[in-house]
């Protein structure tokens, strides 16, 4: 394991979004390793598998086939080894219901997918550079949804 | 319990009876007094004749005495003896004939004494004649003289007696006349009183009879009306006489089970024949409970007519005690088929509505999520093209990209506004007491950038605190202020005046028929481009715009949302505009004091 790299994972069924995501990290020049998963099942199989590198930060889309982001979130928080992983919700919608649910289940931040590439880069760099271990203590529902 | 009228009649009867008895008593007394008076008059006459007889008898005795004294013939002594006896009888008769009053008895005694003395005189004169019949002796002469005096005294006595008797009689007659003179008046009065009482009783009785007759007629009318109203309202009544365990069904109850009135014996068994077999058990139980607890709560059951029609009936009854303690159950049975049917329809519609609402929220989700996703990608790819491929795109290509960008931005705005509009319809509304000043401040904070940009000035009154859905009212303020900012005049910094006052509903034309007495009137007045008053109502319609897209950006949804929000709060919103002077939006929100 190379500690210089920040391990990032994204679970999103949308190919275009995965493309934007990786391209954004490439342009951000952050030393990072991005792991991509097409759905919740694939993600959980990896996380529960032996000999895996646990990501430092997981970006989780909510609306996915087979297993939704919300289900993944619940499973992760129910698993002792995975519980401490920082989780950013990465979704198209920002409905009150989704925000409420994910906050209650223990996600660290809620990102509404931006409609501008430059904005996306800004958001991702903000999230990646935040020390979530430290930030958690000050977490509340009002700053849960990331606004830039 | 006797009614007041029967008590009155009884009193009248008793008083009448008493008066008649009084009259009878007085009549009897009066007649006996009358007969007593005539007896007295008769007695008076007899007394007179008796006294005259007495005088004549005395004279007879005197004649007999004189004859004997002259002739010494004892033959003359016979009439003397005879008149002596007669006088004795006369005196005995007088004892009973005199009125024993005013000294008359004493006078009679004096008379008797004088008569006795006269006879003593007679006897003395007889003894003086024995020796010589021819010679009138001195002594005899003296005796005769004395006899004469005695006779005079007797006459005087008699005259005295007669006079007294006469005066006593006159006195009695006077008293009686007085009495007799008063009694007819008294009788007459009593009679009048009795007649009046009888007349009153008669009037009372006739008026009672009339009232009875009237109430009988009323009862008759009422019965007919009940029958009519039962038919019209599809209801019926029944009575259960608990002690006799007998039922009485009204005509319409027969009709409710599809039969002719009174076509079968009103018993429970006969009624059960019409009850739907699935409801029979339940109804039976309810009726058993009713017989035990003497009350029937609302009970629903179905009946099946002979032709197979099924009707829903509803029964209810209550116990009634009358004054004599006789218990009867009074029941009402109503045809509730329409009610049940309506309820079913409403339930169906509710389900439909619920389904539509679900569909609507599903649409909301699709609109918010699925429609926004491809749009977001188009926008992101455009931004990629713009930055990454910047050097390889021609000028016209860059122009196309700009146009695509503004078109997609507009589409995003439309989607977001539409969502907002549908949210004002469907989202859960919680009315919470909120200080509206806070909402206005929040709205201004939200619009901070455009307010700065336009150098707008917002002047506002103190706003009230009221029960509102806070995020909606905030949205309302945002939409109205941004509307004013958007339609400001070129080169004129917008001034928005927000004023508030409480108004009486009846004093404002548009809300005078409101159910609420008071309204909050909140006005947003600006100095923007305004609009022609002709369009005052149109601007609140969905997708309605007064200006071209290139002049002023906008979706034509903002004011429609405003209207919706105000209507959600049972208020109204009115627009007033003057081209190039400004627009005024007035909101009336009802409240309770």
C-alpha cells in the first residue's frame, strides 16, 4: 500500500459520470487512485472480499440497479471493519428525503452532481482535501449538503 | 293527575252545588216564616171573635141574672149557667190565641181576675134575693151597681188586649215584611252568581272541547305529515310495547322491505324474513341486546325484497317511560342505501385520488431525477467542449455552444420551476405560527446577489406573525421580489415597498364575502416597467408571459406559484400595473383575532 496515494472509490452505474469523475481527478493533479464500481453489488463484493485495499473515501451514487446506494450505506455502517470509512453521497437529486435518510444512516457529506465540469472539479477537491476523521465531530444536518 | 281545567270544573260544580243548597235552605226558612205570619193573622181574628163572644156571653149571663132577679124564676138561671160554661171555654181558647209577648199574658190574667170578680158579684146578688122577691134592697142595688162597674172594667180589659194584640201583630208583620222584602233580592243575587258560575263552567267546557278538537285535528295532520315525510325521506317508525311484547310498524316500514302497508303481522319473526341472511345473526344479536338493555344503538343491515333488490337499512331506538310508568321502545328505521352507496363512491374516489397523487409524486421524481440527469450531462459535456476543445472549435462553433448552453440552462430552470409548482400542490403542509419578518429576511438573503447587482432598495413595514407554511411564504416573497428586480426599468434602481395593515374583510370589495372577519393586507409595490391592467389576471396563469424570452428571462411559472401559495393559505393575490410606472401586488391573508 502506497501511503502517498489517496484511495478513492466511486460506485455509479452511469458511464458518463464515471468518465467525468476520473477525468476530474486526472486534471486535479491529486495523487489518487480511483476505483470504479458499476453497481452496489460489485462494490460490496469488493469491500467484503479478502485482501482488498480499503478506500479512504467512498463516493456513493444513490440510484443504482441491483443494490442502491442507500442499501450499501446501511451495510457498510453495519459492518465493523468498514464503519470508519468516510462516505460522500454523490447523487443527481437533492431531495429532502434522500438527504435526511443518508444523514441519519451516517454518511459524511452529500454532493449534488454539478452540471459544470469546473464546478465538479472544485467540489471533488474540496471533499478530498477535507480531513473527515476530524470533520465528523462538527457534522450537522445544515452543513451536510455541500454547497459551493 | 287532574289538569287545571278539570280542577276548575270541579270547583265550579262544588260552588254551584253549595249555592243551590243555600237557596233551598233559605227558601224553606222563608216559606215557614210566611206561614207563621199568616197563622198569626188568623189567630188574631180568632182572638177578636173569641173576645167578642166572651163579651156577648157575659151579657147573656147578665141578662139571665137580671131575669132571675126580677122574677126569681129559676128558669133564668139556665142561660146564666150556660154562658158561664161558655165563658170558661172562651178563656181556655184565649190562652192559646194570644201572642205571649209585651205583657199580653199579664193582661189576660187581669181579665180572668176581673171576670172572676164579676161572677163573685153575680153570686152575691143571688144571695140577696132570697127573702123578698119584690123589694129591691139597698144592698142589691149596690151590688148591681158594682156589677156594672166590673162589666165596664172587663170591656176596658178586652179593648186593651185587642189593641195590644193588634200592635204586636203589626210589629210582627213589619219585621216579616222587612225579611221578606230582603230575601228575594238575596235569592236573586245568589241565583245570578250560580248562573254566572254555570256560564263560566259552560264556556270553559266549550273552549276545552274546542281545544281538544283542535289538537285532535293537529294530531291528525301530524300523523298524515309523518306518513308523508316517511315516504319522502325513506324512513319509518315502529313501537315495541315491552309489557305486552307487541310491535307496531308504520306503513313505510312495510314499503322499506318492499311490501304493501300492513300486509303482514308486525312481529319480529315476520320482519326477519326480509333480512339478508348474512346480516341475520348480527341483527338478531342486536335485537336481543335491545330487549335486554332496552336501547338499540345504530344498527346497519340489509334487506332483500321479493324481487331480489337489496337495500341497506339503518335502525335506532330509545326507551320511553310515560307518566304511568308504561315502557315503550320507539324506533326509527331508515333506508341508508344512498348513504352507503355514496360512501362507497367517495371511498372509490379517494382511492383514485390517492393513486393519482402517487402517480404525481412518481412524476415529480422522474422530473427531478431522470429528466435532470441527461440535461446535466449535456451541460457538463458542453463545459468539457468549451474548455478542453477550445482551440479546435471555430468561432461559429463556439457561438452554437453558447446557444446550446443558454437553451439547456433554460430547460433546467423550467424543470426546477415546474417542480416547485407541483411541490406547492402536493407537499405536506404544516401551518406553524411564524414571524413573517424572518421569512422576508431569509428571502432577501437568498436574493442578495441580484439585489446588490441591481442596487435595489427594499423598504418594509413590520410584518405580522401568523400560521403559515413557512417555506411557501418564503418562496412567495422570493418570487415577488425577484419579479420586481427582473422587471425593473433600465437605468432606474428598483425600489420595492412592502407594507402591511390589518383590514376588516367587509370593507374590501374582493374579500367582503370571506368567512373570516379580518385579513392581513401585504403589498409589494415597485417602480419597474409595470404592465397594462388588461393583463392583471393573465399574469398569474401558468406559462403565461408578457414579454419575449430574449428581453426578460423567465418561465412564466413564478407568479403562478405565488397564486398557488396564497390560495393554499386561503388568501387572494391581486395585481395592479401601470406601464412604465410600476406594479403592485396585494396579498390578503385571512386570520383570526
